C-alpha cells in the first residue's frame, strides 16, 4: 500500500520548518505502511563541498575514526556528523569521486544512501514516528523534501528495501505501486553500467530516470518517457537538486492528492497528510491526472 508525502517550498521563510512539516505529514500516513520509513531532505547548497550520506548496521565501529581515515585517504579535510545509524560526510566537491572510492575501500560494509551537493537521505525499519525521532528529522531545514512509509510487498523488510532511493547525484524517488517489467529493465540498466543495489522495484524506477537524465533528458523528459517504458501501476514522486516532480501511471489506481499555494507545493497519498500545512484552506487542491507529468523547480 505505502504512503508518500512531498513538499516543495516557494517561501524561503518556511525552510527552517521543512523537516517538521514533512515529519508530521509522514506520521499521518503511518497506517499505509508500518514497516519502514525514510525522508530525503534537500538542504543548503555549499558551492565548495558535497555530501555523502551513509548507513551502517554497526555504526559504533564503522564511524569510529572514519573522519580522519577518509581525510588521509583523499588528502583533504573531511567532516562527519553521525545521526544514529547514518552519517553525513562532507568533502570538497572536487574530491567527491575520490572520496566515494576511498569510502568503499575503507568501509565496504557501509551503504551509501545519497550523494550530492544538497541531498541527505535517512531511512530505517520501523514506524515513521520512531524513525523520525532517531534522526531528529523535525529539526532539519531545506528547500524541498520527500518522505515514504512502506508496506513491503515485493522485497524484504530491511533498510535496503526502504524508500527513498537515490541512484544519481542529488536525485531520489519514492513510489507507491508495483512495476511489472522491472526485472527486464534491471537487466537493461545494468548492461548500461547503472548500479542497482537492492531487489526493490522502486530502485529500478529511480535508476531508469537517472539513466535517461545521464543521456541529456530533463527530469520532465525522463518522466514522460517512463509513461511508455515502465509498465505497472505506480505513483512516482521524485526530487532533484532544484526540482520536484510527480507522475501517475495511465490507470492511476493509487491514491494521490496535491495542493499548491504561493508558499509551497505539497503531495500526499491522502488529503489528511496535508491538513496541518500552513494556509491549506487557501490552497488549490486537486488529484493529479493519469499519465501527466507535474514538475516544479527553483
């Protein structure tokens, strides 16, 4: 079943409250998916530095001394902020690829949740309220974000199977539904050199968009192509460094509602996820049309 929420802020005065608003929306969707939850936050862009968000099953040992070891490996200053089972590692942007390779060599057991200039992804097994508390999601600021609470139907209840999925720098995707041709696309994408680490069909959808965009497509173009290429029933909510998009399949059997004001654009699997947003009574509220791409960017 699963529940999706998304929030794209137009009003900069709301940016300090992004995490709190998204968390409230996600908790409201708990009964749509109680086994795991996650949020992608697009925060402040630092022109000189990029971030890797990583997850560990044994954070006490994996994160111990990692900052100094990685700094030595890339011969540059690295910062590390641990948040429960995750850590946000900040490195000079010019050394990002080197840092990613060094990180894999130093701690091969770590899972890379996201890479980019602004994106941070936090996800774990458990109820949204508990996951949010573990990472203090309510305190996070940013320009836009996406959240997901999962009811596993196609893969195991694990952190790897939780959403969001990120397969490209500053890109992420959450999904409600099921792709019927994900295995054939998995093979095609892997032949093209696209790495897919989990068995979740949603990661295949994310990888498809990354692949299309690597060929020069915009996010909007990639979503348009997905209508023809990806079979099944689905609602996608996607994020890029400066954008936020929504797509439903041509049948659109999965619930979805959107709201837009001068301050924000919001998405929820159900309207009740939106009711606590500021000035929601003034919003234009609608159900997104089937096979129609909706996209906003800063």
